[in-house]
C-alpha cells in the first residue's frame, strides 16, 4: 500500500512524457496552411469598414478581422495536420443566401483531385489535392490552390439572421 502513491506518480510522469513527445512530434510534422486572399478591393478580406477589435482579434477593420480569423484557424489546423507540403486555401467572403431565419454560412472543398500518382496509398483512388500532395511529397498542381473556401459576407448585414452576424 505504501508503494501505490509512488507507482501513481511514475505513471503520471510517464503519461506526461508520452503527451509531451506527441506534442513535439506534432509540431515537427505541422503543415503550413496559407490563406490566399481572393477578394477584390473593398470587399471580403479587403473590407475597410472600421470595427473595434474584439475577443483577441486585434484588427480594426471588418476585412482585417476576417483575415485574422482565417489565419488563426489555419494555424490551428496546421498544427494538427501533418504534411511537409504547404497547403494553399483560396478564400473569399461573398454575398450568399440569407434571410431572417436561414442562411448559407459558407462552403469549402478541394480545387483538384489526383489519382494513381507515385506514393499514393491506394491505386485507382481519387485523393483531394492536399492529401495527394502529402502522399506524393510535393505539389502535384502548383498552378492551383489546394482548397477553395467561400463564406457569406451577408451575415454581417442586419437583415441576415436577425443581425446576429459573424463573431470575428
């Protein structure tokens, strides 16, 4: 009975070492996700409408807050996803359907798919660009981004969802 506290302490120390090892490995294999601003002047990420910084978002414009949020989320996902090949996400805020009770929030998906490339885990199988690039070890289509993401800029209007809006 006197050895039980020591055993528990050793188990906790071992678990802590295991968790720290996973964190180090996760950082070493972290993906670089880059947001590619696809908005035109004065819209979306480039909306210069003044807005007070909120909730840790230091940007002082609507567009700046949107871009900061996307980059912050990309940093989180990059820390989780292992890939040595950078992932490019073409992103924009565009007006989409919205009324007082329902709305399209946004959508995202691959720009290209690839199959039967060197390093593919399975033959005759289609892989979205980011996963195909990871397995191949390089960008299979450097002309195009890997993912396209569009979010609804109408959510910032008072007529959309009762004026709830995005929390940036």
